[in-house]
C-alpha cells in the first residue's frame, strides 16, 4: 500500500458514504481546503487528524499511518494538466503569471510567495449572470537573501 492507494480509498469511500469535504474538514477541525489537500495526498496529517480521517473513511491501520507520512508534493500527472478545471488554473498562471510576479516584486521586492506558510479560501459568489468562483490565496512573502 502507498499514499496514492490511500487517496483512492478515500475518494471511493467519500462517494460511497456521501460525505462532503466540508463535513470531513469539520470533523478534522481544519479548513476544507487544507483537509481536502491532505485527503488527496498533498498534506501530512497529525496522528489525531489521521485517526479521524481513518474513522470517517473506514481506512485500515496502515492507511492511517501513511496519512502521517510527509507526501511527495505535486499531484498532477503531467506537466500541462488535461483536466479542464485544472487546465484553466494553469492557463491563468500562463497568461497572468508575469503580471502577478511583476506586481508582487514591485510591492515587496525580489522574492517569492510561500506555498508553505499559506492559506486558501474558496467560496461561491452569487452573480445574476452566473455564479462565480471566489479564490483567495494568501502566502507569506519570502525575500531572497544576499550572501
């Protein structure tokens, strides 16, 4: 059994049990975005969190242990994603990435936005022309050091 197998078990159990990521996150006691990333193999759960996830999804003990192992980050199977929703995010960065980079550098200087000291919030924004996806990405600015 490996971490990918655990992710597949979680997704199958989620469907079978009719659970939502929001309900799983509430049980774990963390944001829906972070818990979903953990369930999909991109974050490390504590022993307590892994036990809750294991109980919700009826996972075997080895799967619960694997939820506590630091995963290999980066879940896309190819360089250019083929899933339409993920591709649109890729497209967004392809089109606006240099703009985002330029504006961050102008405001903060030479550095990066952390994906480690990071939070994300995804909500529905009602709109008469069709509801919108509202995403807030918040990462700590990490300046490059001179040495």
